[in-house]
C-alpha cells in the first residue's frame, strides 16, 4: 500500500494483514518497544542519552540442493526467490540482535541504523548497526511511536 494511501486511512482503519507468501512485505521484525530508524533523529522526540554504537551480525549458508536449483533458475533469468527470502530473514535476525544489544544497555531507540551485507567465503553475511539511545517525547502533537505505545490487555 502506498504511503499516500496509508496517510488517508482514519485512525480506526487498519491496512490489511497480508501474509508474507502473498506480498513482498517481508521486512518486519518485532522490536520489543525499541524504535528503529535510519534517520538521524526522531521527529517529536529528543535524545536524552546516547548509549553508543550497537550492531547485530548473522552469517547464512545455503543448502546445496537450493543452490543447485537457483543456479539452474539463474540461466532462465528472473528473481531468485529463495535467496531473496534468505536475505530478508538475515536482515530481520540482524535487527533482532541489534535491538537486544540496545535493550541490554537500557535503550529505547536505535538511530541512524544501517545495513551492510556481503559474501564471506561463500556465505552471506548481514550486519545491522546504529546508535543506541534513550529518547523521550517532547511534542504532544506528534503521535507516539507505535513501539513505545503501552499495550493494554
């Protein structure tokens, strides 16, 4: 769904829950209340304390049968879906690890988060890194970040 359409939804409407197998929207990781952003700030919030650089790493291998299938598919062209899914999964694992590291330091946000990926002796490696921080809301006109909203029930 486009960001324009999302902004047009009223507060009581929610976008449809689309299962990953029917969508390219695979990049979701539960952040346990930690805001993760690639921006250098969070609008409506101020950084109370910087806790330092944090990172999360994962290294993945592919099984030989999937590798052989993908080599054959690459001859015909098109997306190598198994590899795409593997990289989504690796990025989500890296985010989970960076969030755990930020939480261990007492942080509730990771700002300037970035990804780095590459090949390491035939294996795929992904690193997520950023700055762990403690943030607090300073502008009541800005909606509370969903990660910081208290869940009732």
